C-alpha cells in the first residue's frame, strides 16, 4: 500500500493576521531610508553617489534572493524558509540600527533585502492552507498591509530620526518584525516540502549575477571621481564585461538557470523587459532627486525640508502607487495592456518635463512625484500582466523573473546615474549641487522614458474583456 499525503492543515484568522502584521512591519522597515536619505548623507558624510548606492542595495539583494527562496521553499517547506529569511532580515535591521558608518549600514541593508524573498513565501503559505477563494482575500490583505507599512514607515521615519535618532528609525520596525515573526512561527502550521527540482540551485549564475550588479553599481557610483583615472575606470568596465560574459555563458548552459536567457528570444518577453528597464530608469530618477531637492537649503534654491517634512511630502506618491495596481488591472482588462502602458509612459514623460521646467514650489514636486508613481504602477502592473498571459503557464515563473531582474537593473541604474550627476555638479568644499543638475536629471529621465513609447507601439494589445 502507498501512503497518502495528509491534506494541509487549515489556518485560522489569527495566522493570517500574524502574516499581515509581518507584512506591515517589513513594509515599514523597507521604507525608512527614502525620506531620511538626506539626513543620513549629512550624518554619515556621504556623497550623493554613495547615498544612491545605499538606497538600492536592499532591492538588489531581494532580486537575487527571491528565486533562491522559492526553490528552497519547495524543497524544505515554506514556513521553515520564511522564518529563516526573517531571521536574516531581523539581523539586518539590528545591524542598520547600530551602524556607526556607511559600510556597516550597507551591510545591514544587504541583509534586510531578504525580506523581498520572504513576502512571496507568505503568499505560498496562504495558498497552501486556505481554499482558493479565501486565499485570494488573504493575499490581498497581506499585500495591502505591506503597502500600508511602507506608508507608515515613510511618515514615521523622519519624526523618529529627528526626535530620537537615526538608530531608532531602524530599531523600532525591526522590533516589530521580530515580534510578528515569533507570532507567525507559533501560529502557522508546518507545510510539507514539495517535490524539489533535481537540477538544484544555480549557484554559479547567482554568484556571477551578484558580481555583475555590484560591479555595475561601483562603476556608476565612482565614474565622476575616476574620470581623471581612466585606467582604473577602464579596469572596472572590463571587469563588468567579464562578469556579464561569464554570467551569460553559465545561464545558457545551466540545466535550471536562475534567469533563463533563452526566454528573451520571445518577443513578448524581451519587449516587456526593455519596457520595464526603461520605465524603471525614468521612475527612479525622481525617486532619488525629489527628496534631495526638498532637502536643499532654502538659502540656495531648495526648501530646507526636514526628514519629517520629506516623508509627509512623499506620502501622496505612496498612495498613488498603491492605487495604480487596481487601476492598471481594470484598464488592462477593458482596454488592453498596450493602452495602459502607453498612457502610463505619456503621463510619466509629461510629469518629468514639468519637474525639469517648474520646481520652485513644494507642491510642484509633490504633484510631479505623485504622477510619476502613478504612471510607474500603471506600466509595471500592465507589463507583468501582459508577460504572464503571453507565455505558457509553465513558463510564467521564468518570464516574470526576467521582468523582476530588469526592474531592479533599471531602478539601480537610474538611481546611480542620478547620484553621479549630483556628485559631478557639486563644487569642491560644498554639499549643495548646482540646480542645473536636477534639471539635467529630470530631462534625461524624460527622454529615456519617451523611448519606451517606440517599444510600446509594437506590443500586442493584450487581453480585453
């Protein structure tokens, strides 16, 4: 006789609430850097390029961890992997909280990046332990609480950093993550491991992709300082090319590649990847530049905004980003993905040009950033939907992972280029860049985003109902 596997244990509302609390806490921890980046740059004596690097390391780690976490979850069980990843996140939060300098803070942010891989695992657990209808509701609740946590972190980081210290703005949400992780561990039943992929983890591909991303960020961050040292800059570029060539060769030969480059031959996939990269470059520039411009002294051309005020000014953008997903879903269903992407790109180009031309009042920046956040949400949601529905069901994970990697690359490149522009435009002995640097950054982002319209024209219209 063959033993039959027992059905998964059904979870109650308490376990779902615990997952929701975990999402709320991780969302808050993830979002504290953006509104306080000017404050961190002052206290840790960072250049704009170093500040740009700090703002993206968490996202890069998350892109690398996510596919590995999924495979480990299948092999060892979702709960076991989730708890261990959250232990890494908690360690990262505590390291960030006590960090005395930039290198230690970067280490803390790298460890915190594990949260990006942990959130999808919570969705897997919900689907494992609840019927389909209830699982959809629970996933929506957890997703909404993660977004809500991001808004809470954006608003609270400034007051905590200024009222207590920058250390507490990491420590408080980390304590919340620790408490909610304990609750999840106690209330969530163990799930049995699924059938694992015999090909295992693509460790060489992961290592080479990590080297590629780190070297790329290093080139972009140090380029302004290395213009006078062409040999060093050239060596870094050659190292980057070697990493790219090695990663490409490994991924083509791997039995189960981390990123299946062969999928890029499909028009629906490579078009989505190109659009995702370009749109995220355009989005990331104002994400970095707007807080910097708000923080510039009012004696110059800025507004002298505190970290608390910056968080308040960024809140409408966070709300717009939260609303963009449902709006994009409705729009893609009614008008098709291509129409939604085109509308989002047009909105973003208009907002970026407006920011470059007019940024003399706070409300100019608030409205511009809000429109960019809305446009980004529209485009990314529509492209993910288009990609997921244009490939075979068994290829959905591979195709969407390509979109994830290009999203991270686009965001990282945009932020680092923005930081390099400000660094190059900052006179020696001053910490205030020339105003023209902000205009240049916004215009470059507008031009890059406008290029997406050329690709969007060739997209399939997408499924309409």
